[in-house]
C-alpha cells in the first residue's frame, strides 16, 4: 500500500508518536533542565575558585607597576592593580569597597583585607601577597579592616540568610498561583506582608544566635530581597506558563546560589559568573547586607537599586498581564483568554476543578463559580449536569449538583465563560458570565419543563 501511494505521488501517513513517549517527555523535561543547570552552573563556577580580575590597590606608583608585572607573570588575569598614594589610602579603598585588598610594600609590608568579603578570598590574597612580599615567613602583616562576628568565622553566614530570604520568595510566587480568590492587588499585599514577616523572623533568629550584628538595616535588605524575588516571579508566571517552574528555579536557585558569593566570593568567580553575580537578586542582597553590617553602608546603594529594579519589573509584568486580560475579555476582541500558568511541581496546579459545596477550610481551594439549579417551583434539582465552556467553546469542566441543587467550580481562567445546566426531562439553560481576577461569580439556573416530557423524579407535586 505504501509503495502504491509513493508511485502515485500520494503522501504516506507517518506513524503517530506513541502516548508513552509524550508522557515520558512531559515527566522528564523539568528534571532534565535542572540537571543540566546544576551541571553547567555549579561545577564551572565553583570547581576551582581563584581570583579573576580582583581589584587590588597598591601604595606608590612604582610599587604598583612592579606588583602588577609580577602578578601578570604568576597569575595572568587574576588581579587588576591600581596605584594609591599611601597605606592609609589603601586601607580606605578596602573599607569603601572599591578594592578587595590594599597592599603597602616596604621594609614591613602590610596587606589590608576584609574577612566580611569571605574567608576564602582573604586566604587567597594572603597567600598571593606573601609571595609578592618575598616568601619570608612573618614578613607580611595582614590587617583585617572588616572582621565578622565571632559566630561567622568563614564570612559566609550572610549568604545562608540571603538564601533563606531568596528561595521562599520564589516559592511564595508559585503558591500565589493557587490563590484564585486573590486579585493582583491582594497578591502584592500578600507579598509585602510575608516579606516583612520573613525579614523580621530571620533578623530575630540571626541576632539571637549571634550570627548577625545588631543592625536594623538587615530588616530593610531582607524585605527588599524577598519582595524582589516574589514580585518578579508572580509577574513572570503568566508569560512563561508551563515553563515557569524551570525558568524560576533557573533564575532564583541554579544561577543565584553558586554566584551568591558564599562558597566563592565574587572576585573568585569566572568572568561570566561575575556578571551573573552583578545582576541576581540573591547576590545583590548579600552584597547589600555586607555593606550595611560590616562596611558602614559603603557600596550599598547599587545593590539596593538592583533589588528595587527587580521589584519594579515584576510590578510592570503584572500590569502588562492585567492589560492583556482586559483586552482579551472584550466581547469584540476575538481573542481566547489564556489559561492559568502551570504551577510549580511541588504544589497543586490551578486547573478547572469541581468542588464539593461546603464551607471551605484553611488550605482548601476556594471556588471561582458557584450557583444553584432549581425547577419552576423553586425546588432544588439534584444531579443536574453543569458544564463550563471557555471563550472558544472548549469544555473546561463539568460537575453535578448536590442534593440541594448547588455546585461549585475552581481554577477557571479570567474572561467570558458560558455555563450550561441540563437535566433529563427539562429544557437546558445557558448563561454567559465574566470572571475577573480574584472574583467569585454566581450563576443560578431555573430549568423549565420540556413540553410533553416528564421531568426526572416524576411529575411535580403541588
């Protein structure tokens, strides 16, 4: 048959892809994205930390020239050397966060470092400039100009607190997808409230255990970090739809954690990951915390502005999504309303679903559409079929009324919907309704007797 079709020029039907292949693809793609992300982000960024274009100031022009020439031979690309006037200027550069180290050569050479930038960077700088000073033990004096609290010996505790304020912000964005009764304003208020709560609890725990200095600026930075991640994630979700879990985890976990400055400070990351460090919310939150707690606020403005930019971008995306829904909801637009995005795999997806009619308790989904089906005598009609259709006529969900003639549905998309109620022996009824974000719409029906038909349950009694 196939040979005859080919001889006559007819196309040969291609075998359909087996259902198991699609199921396997849908099950594996998300773990595969994370697997490749971890493989190509964590290992390349952290497998061999060493200085990459670390900025160091040296007291004296001739000394700076000599040090730059020596380091270019031993560690090409590792350091960028700048000359300053004297040792106090070198120390100020480290305190102002314009350099990671300051070196003052002479009979008693001094290296100024900041443990608050990370103990691994401090050790790498000490090793390198001990060799520059002449490889004689005890010759180089190392001064720590920004020591950390006693409970933070490695200078990395701020990173762990940053992760605690960063990752829950992303999880908050995913769980808000389930909040069908929340409009965008309520979602923003929820983000602000949760961010304030998390910042307060984290600050209290950190100060109480001695992991953080007692500085209220921690509250401000923590609030900005959680707000930035949660707001941007909430705004991004409707545009990435079913790819949101992969995009969100790539942004806020896979790319953020290895470039946060924990295992490897920014100056010891490869150039590409240094660029990622400069724009990620987590990294900028950590840098803002370091500036506020250990450097008297020096260099704090830039990271704070970047966090605010992430929040502003999230608000802009939410506004753009609202405009898109308003445009699609116009009766003359001809556009089909988009379905809600697929949620994170760890939480329930917001798909159209029938609900039991009862008072909903904490943690249970709340309905988007409710109603009652009655007969001409105002009596409830049990087991009436209620079907909800989308703008294009596609069936979204169907359910049966309970003994009181009531029904409830959740997970519906915003826009115009058609609701059909039908039961054998009675004329079906149709209602069109507009469902807005965070609204609960009611659609009640009165099913009249079909002429010459006996309704289900027997004739009506007076």
